[in-house]
């Protein structure tokens, strides 16, 4: 050891004599292991990592395909409306999963397909049929948010050296910045006349369901889907684009709407319904004449999105909200859980599915100090620990081609096991507190159908000319074993 020590110093002295200089001290980087799967962050849950990789491989095999995707390395996620079409929500799930499981090839392929179907505002049309065919026009905010976070994750991974630069010429950091700014410009209802999808006389900062809704004429009291509200994401988005105060205001306003919903007479469960007005009342939509008012196939995702805020930033609002919802579901008991619930705590169905089990488990896990709830199916005693909740998610599984339930099973498994990390904040710690997104932080309102950064390699297999099929008013599908993707989209919403 002593001889090796002297040898290293001799080599160093020779290099200096030859004119080499030592690099200046640089900010210490976190170990690359902290940026690759599995992340194994502390979560209080005992688990086997092979359960996660198996769930991802099964979902990927069942849902992601190059068939009918347009060629040139493009990949699409099938499911949501039918097993032969794609929804933007699914592309978002796929990009998130690929970014977390370090599958860069799949990530790039999914983005290449997504890029072909961006709206004039740089957000993805929500329903895609054959290559070049837009079955449902306009964007859906939840899909856009998940895509944006996936791009942030990819940006961080390249910056930390755990991914190489994209072989398809994709600048993940620039793409993330552009998409985040477009979400803020067009899917947040600013006070006054902007954006076009919003109300002209609103308080401001309400999260819209998409960029093309006719809110001012069809939903004059406003329309919010709280399962699209991702306050943990919003905090990351604000930091990533140097718009902290703007995105903080979005969080403040939508948590305030949550509080209005929970304070409504008869809502002893503290759950939220699928659709709300800006004043917290239920916003009934034509395709969900009853279900608008229930904790259902949209609303249940709210628990996971708030649980992320609790896990990442431990905000007071997230703690309060998770205590309330986690207390309700623990008082029901994870083994007694049914699917949909009314706000008075009574269950709608005699049905149990992994989508609902998984999202209830997130609330139970994220609640720091839940209290027993006596409301409907909740019987005034806490019955479920976080570990029991996770075990129930692991034990409950849908058929392999169940795109939606199994996606949410995996999202919740990742979160509860400490494998849905805030890579942006890890990157800050690893870079000495400096973030380095590479695109302009100023959004543009100029219509464009292509991302602001032109790739250095162009994917081959250009899809057919895009044709837009107006969305039709959807009908309820009484099949509870498959997600009722009751499409919110109508042409010129």
C-alpha cells in the first residue's frame, strides 16, 4: 500500500512537470447508484424488488408496442379506450415507467410517437387511432403532467451520467422545459381571459382538465378534476423552470378547492368526487350522470398524487389531506375495501379491484397521523397498517391486458417501496444545488406542432398525414373489470 501511494504521487508529479494541471474543485455529485433503479429510499415497507421488475415487464409486454406506431423506433401504449388505440394518459404512464426503470430505448420510442401528435400548443392530443389519425383532439392535463415528469427524470439521468445522450437526438431537458411551460400556459386557468379553455372571471390558478375545453360556455362555474392535481410535480416544475411562485400558486389554489370539497355538507369521508366546480360543488358532466359525484375511476388517483407531495415535500396540506383520506380507508379496512364510494362513505359496488386497492393503500401509507373515522363503511377504528396495505396491493392483480388497473398497481408499488424518487431534488443535491435545464424558461403562445429543439437525428418512418376525427359523446360501459375510460373529450370542448 505504501509503495502504491508513492507511485501515484510520482505519476502526479510527472504530469504536472509536463504541463498538466489539476482540475478545479467541482461540486460533489451524488453516487450514480442513487439515480438508477432500484432506488430503495426509506419507506417503511418490506418488499422484494423482483415484484416491481416483474410488474413492469408484464405491463410493458402487454401494453407497449411498435405495431402500427409509425415506424422509425416509435412505440405506443395501447389501451384506455380500446386495446387498439392510444390515449395520452397511457403515453405518460409509459414514459414515467421507462424513466424510472432505466429503459432509455423504450423512453425514446414512446416520445417519438408522442411527438407526432402534439397539439398546436405543444401538448399531446388525447386519443390516437391508426398512425396519423387523431380520434380525440385536444390535450388531457394528467397525461401531459406525467410526460413532463418523465422528461425531467430523463434530463436528470443524462446530467448525472447514468444515461447516455439520446441516440435519437432528443434533448430531454429542453423538451421537459417546453412541456412544463405549455402546461402552465394552457392547462392552468389564469385570472382573466387566458387561456382559451378557462373562465374569464375566475380567481386564477385552477388546474384545467385540458387545453381545449369550452369552460366559459359549458361549465360556467368552472371544472376541475382533482385527480389531475399533482402538487409534488408542480413544485418540481416550478423549480425546474424557475417559476417557483407561479406553480406554488397552483398548489395553493387547488388545495383550497380540495378543502372546499371536503367541507361540503355530508362529506364525512373527506373523499373527492370525479369532477368539481371551482367552489367545491360537484360538476356534473354528461358522460358521468351519477359518477361525477363519486370517488371513482378518476378521483381515486387523487390519493396517489397527494401521497407523492407528502413523500417528496412533506407539506402541511399533504399531511392533512392524507390523514383524512388515509384515516377513512384504514377505518374501512383494506381487506373490506370496495371500488367506488359516495362522499357519505357508503360503497356503490360489491366489487373489489386493484385500481382502488392500490390508491387507497397510498393514502394509508402516506398518512402520518390518521384518526379513526365513523362514516359509512368506515367503522370508527383503524384496521390497516401501511405494510398490510402494500401487501394487499401486491396480492391483488388484474389480468395481464388490463392497461389501467395494472398501471396504477405498479405506480403505487413504486411509491410505497421508495422507488418513485424525486430525481430532480436528488440532482440538486448531486450538483451542489444548481439545476441545469437547457431551454428557455419563457413559454410561447405561438402555435407550433413541433418541439422547440430539433433533434440531431431524425426518426424514419414518418406517419401518415394527420386526420382528426371529432370525439363523440361517450357512453357508460358497465364493465367494472376494465377501466371505464369515460372520455371527457368532445370536439371543441
